[in-house]
C-alpha cells in the first residue's frame, strides 16, 4: 500500500512518521522549505512512546502523481481549501487516480468540501486523538498519552480499502481502530472537543482551574449538554457511556486538560473556532435549538479572530500607490 501524507507537521508528521518507522511506503507532501529541513535533519519525533529519527520520502505539490492508495489529510481546518488543491493531483480527478482520502480533521464540515471535490465514494471517515506540536527546530513533539487513529468506510465500495489499511497498520507504534460507524465516532469527538475548546478558551484556563470556581463545572456541563443535544438532533446521539466519561474528564479537580485551541490563542495564532464551534452553532440555529453557552463561546472566538485580523492588518506596511493615470 502506498500512502501520501499531506504535511509533516504535528499530526501528519507523527502518524506518518510512525508508519515510516514501521517500514510502510509513506511519502510526505510538503512545502519546499519543509522538504529542505527533512532532507537535512530527517523526520524527528519526540514522544513518551519512543523517540524516532528517519530520512523520509518527500514530494512538493508540483511533483505529485496519482499513484497512492491512501491520501492522509491532516491540515488545519482554516487551510482546508489550499490542502484540497494540494492533494488534487494525487487524487487524479478523472485522470486515473485510485486513492481514497483519509481526513483527520475535527468537526464534520470538511467532509462536505471533500465530497464535493472528489465524490463521497473517495472520502473515508477518520478521527485522530493526539496532542502534538511542531517545534521551531522542526521536531514533532508528542505532548500527551493519546496517539490513536480511528477510520472507517462511508460507502460500501470503501470496505476493501479499509481492510487493506487495517492490514497495513498492523504492528505500527500507535493505537488504531477500524469502525463501521465512523461518522458516529466523528460526532462523538466533535461533542467533546467543542465543549473542551469552548470552555477552556472562554475561561482562558485548563479544566482544573475552571472547576475550582463556583460555577465552572455547572457551565462546563451545560455546554456539554448543548453540544450533545445538537448531535442527537442531527441523528448522532452521544452514547451515555461516552457522556459519563466526558463529564468525568471535564470536571476533574486539578486537571491540566485543555484544548490546543487555547494554546493557539495564547500564542496569538489562528484557531479552528469557526470549524469546531461556529459550524456546530450553525446547526443548532438551523434546528432552532437553544444553546446559550455555545453561542457565547463561539462569539468569543469570532471576536478573537476579528481582533487578530485587525491587529495583523495594522502591522502590515501600507500598499504602495500604483502608477498615476497620466503615467499609464
């Protein structure tokens, strides 16, 4: 099986790197600068599950051919349009491509975009559970105990490819599972992540600090209930066992649990707020569901994004005036 991984950043670098470590036929689709770093230093992973360094195969967008069985898409949601364009040559788009896309993004909106571009029959469902970051020196740093991929078919014609991928993953140094009900798993993660990101970003604090306040646990559980209610209305009710687990995780005293979105805010970075909270709120509004805590959390992230755009624009040099009419 030939696998193309879009990017060699935190998520793609980790899971693609572990596949390369196992000996799988993996190629990374990267920008020229990242390709230079990888050629010089190799792909480096720092993790409690074992550090790793290896020279890996890389291509840039102009070198991509439709020669892959699986295209692993690990872009940030705000880069999705560019990411889809980047993998288009690998998908063939009517020119003989055989590959299926395995997107490992959060939420569900990306499926609609991928389905429109490549067709539902070529887009698998997938979920990644990991906290990782790409350090300034190019090292992929694994930050927690989670390193799991869940995937599955969204069409009958994808079952054989999922079976082949499962066989390829045997022996890899991360957890994985093939699921038939993959969209349910994606919704389940969305409910948890929207709650975690929404409350930790809104309060600018990890779970333990939030629940140490008089109303922190109450607000957190209210947000969880709203997110789960939207999922149920969409036909994907979160299992009670999962809800009980989420309640425990989100109200644990002293917990340092937080979302990567909070780290993005704290470093002044761009967030996936629209894809994770905004898209969920839009579904609630379409169904006339009352979600006051989610609305505040989503609006907070919208305001952060607006301020960031304004401040970024203010630091840009003024545009140079064009030639006068007389000079044209």
